[in-house]
C-alpha cells in the first residue's frame, strides 16, 4: 500500500538551474580538493536553532543534536522499510518495567564519557532530569517544562538507585514512553554534561554542546554551518564515525543546495525541489526517496473573531484544493492529507476524509456566518526547515484558494528559527494561520498541539484551541492497555478535531535526500533525520 500511495511523477529542472550549473565554478570554486582528513558536508534546509536539547524546537536542528547527545534509548535508523524505527538501547543498556507499568528502572552503560572527559552515570542523569523538571534546581532550564511536557507529563518521581541505576515512576501508564524518550525536535530528553552546564551556564550550552554522542560540536557559525568532529573514543565501536568531520550547512535556497551538490561543494543535500529530481538523477547523483511520518497542518487562530465561528473554519478547509496542491505544486511528491493523525503514526487511516474541496459550499458557509464578502487576514509562514521546500509557494497557493471565497490574505515569511519562536508564543493578532510540518512515529506530538496544557508558552497549541476533551482523550490513549484501545481513542480525537475544524491538514510529503556517487552507506530511515556515523565519502 505504501508504494502505491506514494507513487511519484517528476519534472525536469527549471532552465535557470541548468544555466546556473554551467556557471557553477564561479559560485562554488574548484571541486575535489585533496585532504588527508575525510569530511562529509551536508546541505540542510535551514540554519540550526538552539543547541540545548532540552529546549531545541526543530527537526532540522535535531539532525545535529541526534549525533551529539544521547538518551536512555534511541531509534535504530539503519533499519529500512519499516513503518517506524525500532527502539534500541543507548545510554541505558537495559531496562525493566514493573507489572503495573508505572515504574521504569534503567541499568546505565558503564565506562561512557562525555565529550569533556567527565563520567556519564546516574548522577549525571539526575542532574539532567532536575534541569528539565525541577524549578528549584540551580541549573533548571525553565523552557524545558512546557517544551517537554509530551515526554514527562506522566512522571510522578525520579531518583538515583545506585551509580548506574536510575528509576522513573509514572502517575499513569504511558505506552509510548520509550519512543518519546528516543524522539526529538521539540525538546528531547538527551543528556548534557553537568560539568559543561556548570561551566557555561544554561545559555552557554547553545554554543557549547557537550554530550556523549559519536560526534562532538567543534565549531558553530550562526547562519552558516555547524562542524561536528569524530568522537574517536565513542563507546560503541560499531557506530564510530567513518568520516573525521561532519559539516551541516543551513542553506534555505533550494537551488543553491542543488548547485552545491552538483559542483561538489556539498556531498549530500536534503529536500531538493520536486522540479529538480529527474535532472539530478540524470547527472549521476543518487536520489533516495521514501515516506516519513509527516503531515503539513494549518494552525487556525481561535483568537481572531471571524475564526471563532466554526462555519468560517470549515469554509477555509473546503476552500483549499489539496489534491491539486499535491499533484501540481508538489509535482506528485506529496499526497493530500485528511485528519490530524499523520501517515506513519498510530491510527492513520488512508481512507479517512474530513472536508471536501468545495469553494461554492465554502462561500455559502461564510455568508451564513455573516461574512458574505469575506474578510481580510494574514498568513504567517516560514522559509522552511527540516523536510521543507518551496514553502512560500504553499502559502501563495493557499492565499489564492482563500481569495476565491472572498478571504483576502497577505503573506509574511520568516526564517525557521524566528518562526518557531513565534509559534511557541502563539499566533499573533491579525494572523489567521501558521503552518509547519509535524507528525511523528508516535502520537505524542498531539500532546503538544491539541491540549489546553500545551497553550503558549507551554507548548505549540498556537491557535489556542480549547477543548478539554483533548487532554482527557490523549491521557486515555497514553494509558491504553492495548493497541486496539489506543487507536479507537485516537480516532475519537481525530473526529472531534475535524468536527471543530481546529486544524486544516494539507499534504504529506515524500522525503528526499540526494548524494554524490562517492557517498556510501547512507540509509533513508522513516524518520525526520538520518544516522550519519556509518556514512563514508570515498
């Protein structure tokens, strides 16, 4: 089903890219400079945001953080062709779960060192837990409490048992706890060197990331690049990096990423334009394509007067031609999305439909709501982050569709880091909508966008959707005794969100990476980031 669902069509690259490629030497310099040091340079969709894992808020940034920091467990991103990566031990070599599913006891890996040479142990775990959860702790990170509610919301207590044993007790069972511990992108429970926090302070961690991972941060040039260096003493010999340096360059302009790849300035890029894929393949580059647990929903601002009427929100959903956007704007590199449950996550149903594309019906709803001539508003948008490409075009498509039913929207576009900060504060007055890609291999992201507990500044319920039923149902889904019960509850969540027209799902993209022919060992995981230690540049 997945292969059929995500079948693709491709178009040649635009003429401007071909012309620019001919002039690429002047843009990127010479290719293939000899060096004894092996470097892998990846062009990603935006600059990195905060490097403090407990408050970092983008998938794009997690492409770096996942290599620097580690937690109790991880997802195995080297297993392909699975709906969700399996959970494997990381800094916890094993764990037990009590019969009532309320107590998790982690046996920690011994002999592990942080990048600064200090020991990883239960005391270091406790330091990090307090930093995330205890407001009285000297090095408490205030932003982590709301940011990481999706991980720690069910925690009752935590403590050191001995030097290499740590215990966490829950208030209620959470069937997704281990997967939540392995995830990232909206805060992540990975462990920072306590000595580094004490030395640099909470704010200093953003420039001095010190974890236990296979790579160490050795340089950060904001707006340009992050340089990660091989951790030669990494605890897992099987994942010791094959390259000496991994450089992540944030390049929002998709054509610049593509040109950098063609000329050899970059070894790999994430998310080329759908228009370019066929052309890049024709140049002998290697294209990896596959689905990921993603959906692009539109957050609707419940504080804006017109949108307080459900008929207006439904009209906006009915105005957007999702089929056309996926087929023509995305060139078949996406499929329309319906309902808040995302592809790749529990409970997703390929047959589910929420609102039809019906501009005439939308106009009637607007008139019934008292807006026969529509109204004026604003779309707040981002230039893009992890997995995003040509997002301005999305905004313009939606702007055009809304205009057809009388809603006149202007567009303001922001860089990805600024945009996420705005989203965390709530949609600003005068704006009807914001959009980012989200969706996960679990349903835990819904805790961050649907619940009252996640209203700004404690989460990303940025449109101020207030339905108390959401908190109750998501708690029920977390504590479900069986997968069947969990999915039944998630379907109830989905149906209520649709009835309230709280979000407008738009499309699910196909993720794409492209490498030069001499890059070997890359695995496209069904996740928003990849594992790089095994990638080599021959």
